[in-house]
């Protein structure tokens, strides 16, 4: 089910009739439709969810009425969808693919009731195995197919380039970045990705001014919209790739950023804030909590060579964590039951 829900009014205005769309072979994408207005109210939103589940189940019955399925499965990443999942009834098995740290009662309830529970990092495995002894660790899920055609090219930049790919949002440690950028004018900094405003007042009053200040420095460059196919060639230009998440937030500390494997596949050394899962790769990811530590780590990387053996191992790690490897591992374990 696609999150891009539209109201009846929006569908009429834009003449958008998509609801059950054949996207690839036997993969279909359902676009929810908000029947009732005032969806900002929680109880209205829930009524709309129930209506959409009824519509979706009817469409699925009609489309697949001649199919004999061994299992019917709901696959979710988000504990917030627990209410939606319950509307499908007991004939569906739930797969909870835990890719982020959530915490809270909704996640505990989902972990307790789902038929299959998978986690994509050792950190999440340790955290959740206390509740589910049958939790299964699977690969991270990296879009390897978009990177396969790119070979490593050693290039010499006029100035060292420190690069970041991803959303520009409240996860980033702006105090660290401001300090680092101001103290290292000899480096160029590239930030590739959209500004994700979240649409709240806190972001507008606190985060957005920090972003504006960061992008105002002469040695900082921001490109908001880049096609996914161009990401590998952009990462190729980096001398050092970075993951500057705020380490004081548990959501960040217990995360497993997909971008680390994008960086790995392109053979780039990485500097990151203290993210627990990344500490498993000390040879390829240097950890620092302050601007001083980052400056030292980056300087050390520039003073040493990045060997071909490092790049070979980085590519092996990235390939082992592809989406294909992850999906095959999950399906294999579901079929066992």
C-alpha cells in the first residue's frame, strides 16, 4: 500500500484514477483514497484506513480470485501501521521487517504479535531478542543493482572533497558540521539530497536556520535533486564520505544507514558520528564525536593510502547486504515455517 494517499477532491482536480496499479509483472501498488474529509483528525484518519482496507481486500479478491495462495502475508516496516494490519484479519501472516529503532508500546505489541520478526542490524538484534528469541538477523538492504555498472576510478580533486548523500533533516549534527566547515576551509563539502522539512514549527524555527547557515559557507555546496542513477558517479567524486548524525538521539545511535554501503561500493573511506552498528567496521569507518576528532580522522585518511584490498572488501560487504540478499533470506525463513 503506497503512502501517497489522495482525497477524492484531489483525484477529481488532477484527474488521477490510479488505485490498483500494475507496476511490474505481478507486483501491484495501491494508492489509498481519503473518502472522508478532515483527515487531520485521528478518528477520521482511522475510519479512512478501514475503508481503504475494505477496498483493497475487495480488489485483491477480484484480481486474485483464481489464484491458490499457500500464504497471505502483510510485510511492514512501521509499527505505526499496527492498526492498519489488524484490519486485514487473522488470515494474513504479518512480517515485521525492523530496519530502525522505534521503541514504545506500538512496536512492542507488533513484535509480540507478528508471525515473523526480522532485524537488519546486530544492534537491533540485541535490543529485541530479549522480547523475541526467534528474531532473525538479515542483510541490511542496499540497492546494489544501481551501482553494479560503476567501476572505481582514482581521481585527483583540486581540493579534497568531503561528501554526504541523503536527506537534509533534523538527524544531522549541525553544530559539528558548522564547526568542522569553518575550521577546514581547505576542504570542499558537498551535500547531496533534499531538505526534508517535516512541516513542523520546530523545524522551521530551529533546524532550517542551521541548514541555511551551513549552506552559506563558501566551501559548502548543496544539490537538492539528483536522480538515483547519478548517485554513484557523484559519490565517486568524494575523497571522504560522511555520516554526520546526531549521536544523542537513540534513533540515530541505533540506526544502520543504507548510505554506508553506497559509500562502500564506491570504495570510499567513511567518517561517522558514534553509530553503534558502524563500529563493526573500524577499518573502513572512522568514528568521531566532535569536530576535533573528525578533523583528526579526516587528516589521517588523507595522509594514508586507501588500498585496493580495502576497496575489494568494501564491495564484498556491500554486495552481501543487497536487497536481493535480504529478500532471499527473509523468504527462505518464511518458507521454513
